[in-house]
C-alpha cells in the first residue's frame, strides 16, 4: 500500500508526545481509519529512517499495532498505523481510574507476547514500554506501539526527552546495553502505575527532579504492591519484573509461564465487560 498525503483526510488530533503528534485520519481510497504519527527529523537522515522503517511491513502480530506505510514531507516523516479506537492506557487510567486485575492480566499477556515476537522473529527490543505505548480497541485487543526500529529515529528523539516519569531500568540508567530484560522492568513499572492509577516511583509530596528520581529508582528500596489489596500472583509478577539486577530478572518469554500470565488470556470476556462499563461512565 502506497500511502499519499492527498489520500488522507484528517479527522481529529489524538495526542502528542516528545516525538511528535498523532492524528486520526481516514485513508479515503480504502476507507480505512488510521493513526498518523508526524515526527520531525533532520533532512539528512530522512532516507535512512524511511529505509529502517521498512522492517515494520514484516512485523505482523496480533499484539503489535500494524503498520500501513510511511512517507516524507519536508522535515517530517508521517507514519500510518492501525487505529486503536480506545486509545492508550495512560489516558484510560487518567479518565477511569485503576485498571482491573483481569484487564492487567490480558495486558501483561499481550505485551509479553508482543515483546517475544519482536525479539524472536526480528531481534528487535521495544525500548519504550510505558502506558502511552500500550493501546486498546473495542474488540478488547491490547497491542504495543512505538518500538525502537529505527536507530536514526531513536537518536533524534532521545535528545528531546522531557518526561516526568521514568520507566527506565537501573542498568540503563547506569549506561549498560539495552536488553529485552530492560523492557521487562518497564512493564513492571507500567503495571504498578495502572493498578494504582499513579506513577509509583515519585514519593508523595516530594518535589523531585528527574535526576533525583532516577537516583531513587536505581539505589533505594522501591515501594511494592500491597498483597492485601492485589492477588499474590500479581504482586509476585510485578516484583519479579522489578528485580534490580538484570541477571536475576527473567526475559519476556520466560515470564509467559508465570502463574499470573498463564491463564490471563482466558479472561478476554472480562475485558469486554470492563470496556462496556467505561462507556457508561463517560
Ligand atoms: P512519547 O512521545 O513520550 O513516547 P506518547 O507515547 O504519549 O509519548 P505519542 O507516541 O506521540 O506520544 O502518542 C500520542 C498519543 O496518541 C498517545 O498517548 C495515544 O493516546 C495516541 N495514539 C498513538 N498511537 C495511536 C494509535 N495507533 N491509535 C490510537 N491512538 C494512538
Ligand atoms: Mg507513543
């Protein structure tokens, strides 16, 4: 599919982040709704990025947001992706509060399947697992997006980090190489945030700079989930993801057989029921 600007009708803006802006668009010739991400880049790396993005055509998994195509326009690259109509989990929990445990089970199963697929099939690591990069649609499907396929794009976006929350593993903060286990750390942080509706590693009432926060994550004993509030297998799963030493932290594929994840995909109906209840609260 060769997507051209003149075939796209912009419907609304979905959100924006450090890397650019995402709009809901209609691809008129095929009558397909898409999410179009517009990323500002240096002209000099434009061809390189477009070339690196080609691998997205080969990423086909029910747990990964599909790629329709990308094209350049001046200093921008426009990337057309599967439209996920219920958006990302950060906006979902900000609007509707804590995410129920069965939904977190499906989410965990989907993210681990997506990460395992990316790594086993393409030797790609995600590098940016967080609530805003995990998306939901009204069929109850949960998929990951925005993984690090393009080295050039990672370079140009890494320079513009302005986040107030960090999902980065201790080993990454200390400058070690990225591994699939770093994605597992980010998943653990994400699950704590979605379960409690609050980013977990910024102590309440303290006005921490991002540097103080990174230091705290790497060197202090971090808070854990209360086993009186959450199922023990969920608490254990999150604690396992948040093992500070990557040597002792399992990789995504191994975590697929954890007790919390094993039967999680059987709870699909509960996700659908939850989605229906969200509509009522709107
Ligand atoms: P950052 O730039 O730090 O990664 P982010 O993930 O929030 O932050 P974007 O990736 O630009 O920033 O996404 C902005 C918003 O657009 C997301 O929060 C999400 O709600 C929405 N969005 C992104 N991709 C899609 C998609 N495929 N379908 C529906 N909504 C999407
Ligand atoms: Mg994103």
